[in-house]
C-alpha cells in the first residue's frame, strides 16, 4: 500500500531524488507488511533506523509527526535541509 505523496520527502521536506527508498511506518518485522509506506531519501530513512529500534518504531514513532518531534531527528532535519536533494552520506548507519 502506498500513501498519496507529493514529490517531497515526508521527513525533511526536500524534493525527492535518488537515492531514495520506501519506509514502512511500522517495520515489516513487527507486523507492518501491509501498512502504508512512504518514499523518502535514503539518508533520511537510514537516520530513522539509526536512531530507533524497530520496537520503538512500532510502539510510538510510527508517524512522520512523531519522528520529527524527536530531538535527534529534528537536529538531523535542520542539518540536511540545506543539502542538495541528491546528497547522501554513507556514514549514517542503521542501528543493529
């Protein structure tokens, strides 16, 4: 299932560009296989998974608004907002 979405990243608000990928609002491993997905920059998607565990995403951070409220994500958005849409930093790693 795909949400209606504009051509902007729902997390940072910049125009979508490659690399980008789908984010399941509830992780697949936590029952989110049939939940809405959002296209977002790969760096934004990686940041979400670097900050939160899949259980945290399932229990509370399963909306863009809740993600954006988190201090680490808010700081990231402020930093990435001035980057080109194609910007990707491979140092943003996913949480194990």
